[in-house]
C-alpha cells in the first residue's frame, strides 16, 4: 500500500490526476445513466442503449488511464505503441459490452455481479495492454502481488458497482454505482502502475510505430470526443424517449384503454371547439347518449372478458360507419356519447341515432356464444336544448334513461321536465334502500278466474309501497328504479316469501303467481332461493307459479332456460307474461317450456276498437292450443271483453271485472268466495240478457 501511495504522490502531475479523475467519473455517470435504460427498452432501442453504454464505459476506462499516463513521470524517456494502444481501447469496449450484457440478463441469479466482475477484468486487461504499449530504452519489472491485487480490486469493485445500481437501497445508489466503477478504474490504474518498475538499458533503441505524448494527447482528445458524442446520442435518445412517453401518456390519459375511443375528457376537448364554431355560424349539432341494454347481464353470465369484447366490438362496428362530421367516445361503463356536427334538423339526428342503434344490434360472437345487444339512445340538440356541452350530455343521458325505462331499444329526445323527473327518481331510489327494514312493503293480490265457469283459479301477487309521506305507491312507479339500482333482488325475494306465506293459509288451496325480474333470473342461484322459500313456508311447489317477461328471457337466454328447467323439475309452474309485446314471442314459445301464456292487457283493453288486437288474441289462443298451454288474458274490465275471450277459447281471465287488487290478508274464505262467484255469475247473466233485449228492440 505504501508503494502505491508513494507512486501517486511522486510520479503524477496533480493536473493530470484531476483531469483523469474528472473524465473517469463523468464517463462512469454517463455509463450508468445510459445503462439504466437498457432494461426498460426493447428491440433496437435496447441494443443501441447497450452499445452506447459500452462505448461510454470504455471511453471512461481508456481516457482515465492515458490522461493519467500523460502526466506520469516514469524517470525515463518513453513513447507508446500505436497498435497496442488501439487494441487496449477495443478490449475495453468488448469487455464493457460483455459485462453490461451479462448484467442485463436478469433471469439468472448473480449475473448482475458477474457482469460487473467482467467489466472489472476488462479494466485490468485494458490497463495491462496499455502498459505493454509503453516503449522505452529498457525493460519492465513486475511485482506480481500488486498485479494480482489490481485485478482483484477491479473485479470486486466492478461487481459492487453493478450490484448497487441493480439492487438499490436508496435513491442515491446510481451515484454510488458510478463512484464504485470509478474506484475500480483508479485502483486498477494506480496499483497496476505501482506494480511495474522501468529499468533503463543503455544502447537500447525505440522501434517504429510509436506515439509520442503529444500524439497520444490528440488520441485521448479524440476518445473524449467520442465520449461526448455518446453523451449527445444518449441525450437525443432520452429526448426522443421522453417525447414518445409523453405522447403515450397523453394518449392513455385521453383514450379508453378497452375500446381505444376518446374518453370523457377528450370528448370535451374535441367537441367544445366545434360547438363554438357552430354557435358562431348559427348551425345545429346533435349529442347522442347511448346506453347498452343487456350489458350487465352479459358481464354476469359470461364474465368481464366477454363484456370487454362486447365494448370493443360495438365501438369498432360504430367507428367503421361514422361520417366525417361524426364522433364517438366512451363515457362510462356501458355508455357512449356520439356527436354529429352537421345536423339541419331533428330528423337528421334521429337518422343518425337509428344508424347507431342498428349497428349495436349486430350479433357479436365470443367463445362459441352469440351475444345480442340493444341500445337505448337519448338525443339533445345544440343550441335548442343547450349551448353547453356538459348540459347537452346530461340531457341526452336523461333522454336515454327515459328510453331504457320504457323498455329499452328506444330512441328518445330530450324534453323539458326530464331533469325534474330524474330528481324525483333519485329520491325514490334513496328511499327504497330502507323499504324492507322499515316494513313499508305491502303484498296485494288480484284474482284469476276460469273464463267459462268464473270459478276462482288463483291469485297474482302484486306489490305496493306504503310510503310514509307519499302514501300507497304502485309497483310501476318504483320497480323499474329498483331494477336499475339492483334493489329488486331483495325486494323480489321479499315478495316471493310473503306470497308463499299467505298462500299456505288460503282455503281453497289455489295457486299464487309471482313475477320474477330479469336481474333475479340472471343469478344462477335463483332456483335454489325458490326451493328454500318453499321449504321454509311449507307451500307445495305445485301451488307456485313464476311469471317471466319476454324481455328477461331475451337478455339471458341460456341461463333463463336452465332456471325454467330447474323450477319445473321441482314442480313449480312457469308462465310467460306480457305475451305479444315482444319481438319474438313465437320463437320464445318454441324454445321454452311454459305452463301458461298471459296475454298483455294492452290487447284485451282494445278488443272493442282494434281488429288487430282481436287477431293477436285469437292467434295467441290458437298457439296455446297447439302447444297445449292454457292462455290467460289480463286487463278484463267489461262483459264485452269477457264474451270475446270466452268465444275465442281463452281459458282464464284476470281484471277489474273480477276484482281489484286487495291486501293479501283480505283474501276471502272458501264460503265467501263461493258467494262472490255466484253473485258475479248472476250479474253477468243479467247484463248479457239486457244486451240481447236491446238488440231485439233495435232490430
């Protein structure tokens, strides 16, 4: 150690030591900085960063060595061999590149330290080739212990340098790694230089191919120039990478990651400027709010992967058919916003909405499934409905909610009053949260009768909400809201339990029918819930009838079919409610095993005025007979309707003519019901006779 320190103190010029240390440390910093990008890049950029880091490392090693050697006083005249000097630089590049490459192979333990060891050995190799390049009139005597020490120092400090970089314990480890690498270079140089003694030999001449100190200084300057070019290239890569990263982050900040569509923020940027132009020119524009109708059922049945595929497919299908003045953005969840800039009138906006609705209806294939969707679309016009984008989107969303609330697959335009209606619905949704815990639900029933004998055949369970402030609220005013909020699951189970509990005590033991919501049917455990309630209440399964609407069947075809089969296997009857209001009633009857068909009241109540309603009812009865399924007509309010239904062959009827909904606790006894039935027969018989007398008088 004394020999090394003595050599540093007596054989080196202070300025050369300072310059060598400065160049070396700067080169080590640049090496670590360039190398830090290797593991975060791929392909050609990764290879380029690895190459530049190797050049920077080699320049630091080589430049430090020869700058120090220029200021070294060997007490003997000497020059440098050109070939060996160049070879020393090449070795430094190759060994640095190999070491950095090995350290970048993160999959193998200790390859980081192995790479640093290779760099340290490369420092030693470069040093001793550089020392061999010294030409002088004499010979070199080596202290092998110092030679071994220098090599050991180089390897250990090189391994430590990459260890600190790759396995940091603080944010300053990059600087620490640079110091360790610089220490490796200096230790190899000073210990290795102290290991040699120059012994003059009189009469020995210096051979050809030599570099004097001035030429070597020029060479070192060139090497430093190379280092500066490497640094400049690194900064250029940094700048390019920063720009690319900025653009990438901006893209992700302004686009939806699933569909690639502009998101809500970008929508505002894109459309706001156009609205300003439209306002200045006096032109109109349309904002559409698009809500997918069956998306939640797809997520529940097939998983979020299917939902993502649906969103991507719908987006791609719409984008492929947009005109130049039309835009599409994903707003939230299963909701999109579309914009059309050149809209002469509302009809043009409606045509745009119809186009989008038709595109959404295109079948989507996923994992051997065919997924079918509908869309509820709301329209707000600029500037008639507002000249502010946020307000336009809000009002288009309110119109879309209205479209969804009346059954979905509809297009509605914004009208005044929708915002107030939305606020009222929000209040109802909030009040619904405590409707069960506060015991505000009431079960009502309505009788179902035989169309010919007028005998009671069963009851349909109906729901009322006894609101503490608003009084008795019908199901139509709050069930759609409960469907949207998911509260229908608890409410539906409450209705089923209450209906079964009341039905157990009825005399005679007649059936009770209970509606099941689409959301209930989407749960795979629905049949199990029904079974558990039947067991707890003691109601025989044959006395329970579950009513399903056609819309709930279409939303989740496979799961509903499984639920129907499971319910019928346990003895529960299943009926199709609201027959005739859907788009594929016949197809539904072909594919699902129903026990009863219920014709919607809208057809019954227009029997006297609409020939098409009469034709639909006759067709429904004919279908029922063909499938051996009884048909019940809802909404019977007078004797003319009853006579037509009886003549058409309808098996059962339900409506105000036979009794209004009543509390389930007020169901009459067997004797009372017999009296009511006889009274009903008498009244109807008298009315029919009066009708015949009037016909005779008229004739």
